[in-house]
């Protein structure tokens, strides 16, 4: 041991003596590699002081003379220059980073990385900086920014305001099958897209065609979103702190009728329906004058429920650095958002709606030896979500049932108003939010992965092996401290007692005490992946390949029955071979061989192959004359099969036998005796994977001296064997439940693209522009429904989300029109001003045989986005617009058709647009509403599903605005700062749409969803 110490001291002293020689030259040796660990040949290495220059040899090695304090510059075509100072190391390993949008750029692909020039699949990326917005969920930032991705934000409620996301639209029957893409984070499948702080993300890529997604086998049919989190890098610790706080309000609040409008319109509807008016002139005047708010209430329920604004804030602190042998990235972050719902300060509990999330990220990479690398990643969050005893979405929906003159906000003494003994009959929306207690949901997630990589170049150059194990766990604990308070109604015949107090009558007895209930849920996932990678250059031939095995086990920790408690397991073998000749011709073959426990043993495994080819025209000799105009042109084509394994009941191949059938009763001479029976509730079927056959043709080119990059893809997909319950079997077969089968066929085609202009200098300003578009059209080819009597009734050949109903043909303007029109009494009695429907089959009767497609559905088939950024010295400004086309919604439900409710006509609030209606004084069909009527019976004809109620919900939205200023670096150095900026961000600032009732993105047919929100925030970022 002593001898070893002596030798170590001699080495250290010798190294010190070498550098102590001051101005004497020493030989610096090293190797230069790409981000894919490829040795780079002919890299220029220059000593910036002595001007000596050398190039790397065939194995990427170099030797050059230098002195301590000199700097070496490494330059290579298609890569960023890198300058390294000579200090104490005389052996260097340099990794050059490819230029953005160059063919040498390294891109993330399924199970690895590739040079962009090798890539033959269709995929899109987004600048990570564009994702750093003051919102809770990453999914809400993606729509319009990535070609091929469709995203719609359905609510703005804190904790629930993520967006629905699809890749290239919906290509399945998603009522029984998931249409959501597979999420892969740091190589682990099935993680949460919204579990991250955007500051921790390094790359986000979507995979779209078969060549890109076939390696994910039966999970790749809906596309894949790949996320990698930040890693460490060699260098001194770099600290970053970012904080922003903003004000939040609604993008659009529904415009409901005020008290005067409501009472006047209700009276009109009642008189038109042969009833006496509800409100006298005196009653109306007392209400408007505020004579006695307890007897003549006048409540704006939206004002009563919502504040003018709330806040959100986000903070992130990270550290990044490392040595040649160990690099690290670690970060903590915090997000906090409150809703606009009001609370009652008189209560002793907190019923505010508030979402708080705490994130932690840690990635460590270590070189155990020169050939062995180890990586450890830990990601996690803790969420605390608080909300009233009744879900705010429900409370908002109740506003659509509660008119402004029904009862006051609260009776004096904090008594809760009601209208009858049923707690479900128009409950007070304000009381639901403020008087029902509270619920608190505490959830946590921990994602961990460990990866070891062994370089096997000692066996053959370019070969490596790796293994990865991951353990993910999710847990949720919900506490409900809720109550239903006693409710009251004023005795209108004798409203006041002798002492002047209100004479209140109990409507329903309740409790002032908070109850207690809890719920738990959770799951865990074990993931293993191991395989071999091969990457080698042979003169003009580049070959990279992989072969790997994966296994996933998912367990529900709180399963409610035996079947769901069994682990969900998938196994997969994956292979890929990518070949590139002379940087001109590329070819790739992929396959996945998947297995799942969910299918019949004989059909448990599926094979999913794909291939792709690429041609880099710009590297051909005949193209040299055009290189001044087009710096890069690439064509590619892919074809392959991916799979989908979801949908239907679990173990659908098993027949389920129930012993609880009713059986029969027999007379035994003295009494009836019941004998139970055995029944088959579900018949098994040999279900297996659904398959999606995908084609893709892509064109990429770069022009304007590399500043303008354009990518366009055309795609076509045919998905067959989709899980469906049979729809063609008649009822007389006596089946309790229709069996499942691989019955559905749906096709989808379209195109998407990206246009990006970078670093355009105009005077003293530098501009960049970016635009994307994504268009698709799906078509149901087979749904196992019976054949229809008339072609227009057929749902085959339509898009999956199409809506069906009657075709409105204006309004009846006279009794004569009603008399000569086709008989539509099957829909209800008609009056002048009612909706007239088309007789599609010409039989003189309007009935179910006259229904056809009337809408496309609420998911757009065109999503687009465009934005710009401009920099002037230390100031920058940017804006981004996002829009959709092809989305339609049929509006219906409480508040939509005036005074029409399944429980009672009075349970109907009104939108202010009810002023636009047919009347005798305004006998026009160019109105929003037909004539008014009070009660269900007089509204039956107008309430059926028809094109009258289908509305265009296309929109263009000013999605984000960014303005910032970089503080002068000279002053920052005195504070230990590298750089710092202050900035202002705006999200969802404004939108343009023909649809005026509510924000068109909301997932609601009557505006009863918590509105989407806009945010304006101020922030500061500092790098130390």
C-alpha cells in the first residue's frame, strides 16, 4: 500500500513539473467524437496562440503541441466549433455537437439516437424554449408547435387543465380503444406527459410513421412522444434560477341573461305556450329596483361564483456540471395555481380550489471505466390539490340550471336557499362551492431508472451492450370532509315573523358537521430493457443496428377484483438496421415482436415490421449546380405495420359464466320454490392485436443559405382488426352482452409540415419564423353495424366522430307552410316559428329514416400554428398564433334550448343570445333560436338533434407573447452572475371565432365546463 502511494505521488509531481515548465511546449493527445460516440475523421484542431493546426486521423485521434493556458479550437463541417483551454489535462476527449438542422445533427429516435442524415422515418421536434410557459401541464403548450400533433384544451380548472393530444388525428374507434400516443420518457414507456417542469426537458420529439414507431410494436399505432430530460456536462457547476408569477382570468365567460331579460323571455314563452305569465309587472319592477332581495332576488350567478382574477407562479432551481468521469443535473421546481372560484371566509375550513406541484429531477452519468458507463435517473413529483366538497365542474354546470331570480345568494344568518325538498333540484351554486366542505387530493409519483452501457469495441469496433431497469410508482390519497347543510325557502305568503326576521321553511334537513371519507389508488410498473447497439463507418458505408428485449409489468395496487389485480405484462423483441451509403442513399428495416397476456395463447404474439428508404439528392454530383439555391434536399418513403393492443374487456378470449341467474320457480304442492340458474354473460372470442398499415412520403429541403428549412409529409393509414362490440347481431339471440371481436376498419390520410426560418438579419435585428400545419381525414370502413335502408343513413364512409341527426331547413313562417310540408309530427307538434326538417327519402314523413350526418365532431382535422421572434441587442420579442379548422359541436343541454329540461322547464338559465329568436315581429330564419316555448312538450320538435344546433367552433388564438430584456453582463459579474433576464409572458391572450357562447375549445355542449384561462406573468431568470 505504501509503495502504491509513493508511485501515485511521483505521477502527480511529474505532471506538476511538466506544467511548471512555464513556456515549454508539451504534447496534447486526444480523440474527437460525435454525440453518437463515433470517431470523427479530419477534424481540424488549431492552437489559437501558436496557429499550429492538425487534423484527426482515421480513428479520430490527434496530437498537437501546446502550453498551459493555450486554447485549442476544434472545427468540423456540419458541427459547432468548440474551444477548449489547456489546464492540467494532457489527454482530451472532445465531443462535437452537430449544428441545428444540419444533416449531422443527432436526433432522438425510438430506443436511441441517429444522425439526421440517416433518418428515414417521419418525426417532428419542438424547441424546448417554446415549452417554458406559465402553465401547469406540458400538453397545453404543444398544439400548433409540432407538425402532426393535434391538441385541444378542454377546461381551465387548475389540476385538470391538461389538453387532449393525438398524433395525426384519431385513427381508431376510441369509445372502446385508446387513441392517445405512447409516452416514452428517458427510454421508459408509459410515463406521464404532464409530470414535468419544462425547464427539465432537453428534447421533445414525436414519431409519426411506421418506420419510426414500428419498434414499439403493439403500442406504436397511435404515434409516440419521446421526451428526454437534461443530463449533466463536463465543467464547473452551473446554477440556474427561474421564477415567474402571473395573473389569471377567463378567456371567455358565458354571457347569461340578466333578471329583466330572463323574466321577460320566460313570460313570452309561457304566453306563447298557452300559459299565464309567471312574473307580473310589479314583480319585475320590484326585482329591478331591489325592493326586497329576499322576496325579489336578483343574482348574477357567475359574478357570485367567480373572482375577477387569480394567480399562478412557477419556480425552478437547477445545478449542472461534472468532471470527465461524472456529470450531473439536478433540479427542484414548484408550481402553484388557484382558481377564480370564491370562498366563504366565515367557514373554518379552506375550500379554495388550489393546485400545487413539487418536482424533483436528478440525472447522474458516470464513467466507471473507459468502456463502462452508468446512468441513474430519478424523477418525481408531489401534488396537493384542494377543492370544494362539490367538484367545481359540477357547480359550474348547476349555474346553467339556476335562473337569476330563483332565490338570493344566501339568506341573512348564512342560511342556504333552496326551492324544494330534493337536494338535486336546482341546488344553490354558491352554496355548493362555499358551504359543502372540502376535498383534498394528495398524489405522488416516483420514476427511477438505472442504465449500464458496456463498450465492446475490443471484440469489434462499434459494438456496445446495455441494460436498463426502471421502477415507477404512483399513489393517490383523497380525503373528503363534506356536508349537506339544511336548506330553506321563504314563505312567500307570510315572509316575515312578528320580530321582523325572515319566516323560513325547511326544505331539507342537513348537518353543519363535516363528514369524513377517504379513497386510495395507486399502481407500479417494472420495466427491463437490454440489448446490443452497433455503429460503424466503413469507408463510404455507415451501418448502425440494434437488437434488444424489453419487458413491462404493471400492477394496480388497489384493484377491486381478482381480474384487475393480475399484472399487465408485455414482452417485446426489437430489431433495427440502418444503412447509409456515401451520405446519399439511406435504408432502414425495423421490427418488433410483441407478446401480451391479454390474448388467447395461440394469438398472443404479433410481428410488426417496417422499412424506409431515403435519398439525399443534394449530395449527388448532378446537384452541385443547384447547391447555391438548395443546400439540402432529401426524399424519403416508409411503409410498415404497427399495432394496438388495447380495447375491449380484459381476457376477452374467455367466456364468463355466472351462477347468479334468476332461474325458474316451481310449485312443489305447497309453495313456489326458486331454483337459481347458470348463464353466460359474455362469450369469449379469439381477439388479438389490431394492425395499422402506414405509408409515408416525405420531402425535406434547406434554402436561403441554410436559413430556411421545410419539411412536408403525406401519410396514409389503414387500421384493421380494431376492437369492437358486435353491432350486427339481433336481439332475439338472447345475448346478455354483445361479444367483442377484431371487427373495426378505419383509414386515415393527410399531410403535415414545418417551415422554419432562422437567423434572418434585418438591419440590427435578428428574426426567426416558424410555422406548422397538420391535416388529416379519417373514414370508417367497417363498424359491424347492420346495413342501412338508405345510403345517407350509412355510417360507413364517414369520419369516426361524425354527429348524426335531422337536417334543418329553416323555420316555419306560417301555418300554411306546416300544412303542406312533410308530416313531422313524429318529432312533436309544430307551431309557426318551429324548425322545419328535410324529408331525405321523400316519403312525406319526417322520422328516423331522415337522419344523416350533420357534423364532423369536435376534434379539428386541421391544426396550424405560426410565430416569430425578433432580437435587438439585449431585447427580444416573440408571438405565436395557433388555430384549428374543421371542428363542429352540436350544442344541447340545460340553458341551450330555453325552458326545456327533462326535470322541469324552470330548471333553465338562459344565454343572452336568446334575444336573437323568431317572433311575430321578427319572422326571420336568420336567428339563433326558433320561437320560444315553455315546457318539454312544446319544445320537442325543436329539441331533437339537428343541424340547427351544430355550430362552427373553429378559432384562431394568440397563444403566447414573450417580451424580455437581458441585463448588462458587466454589472452581473460583480454579483457572481453569468447572465440574467427579466421577461413578461402572456398565454391564451385572445382568440377569434364565429362561436360566441363560450371558449370553443371547451369540452361542453352547453357551456357548463370551467372556462379556459389566460395568463400574464412577470419573471426573472438568472444563471450563476
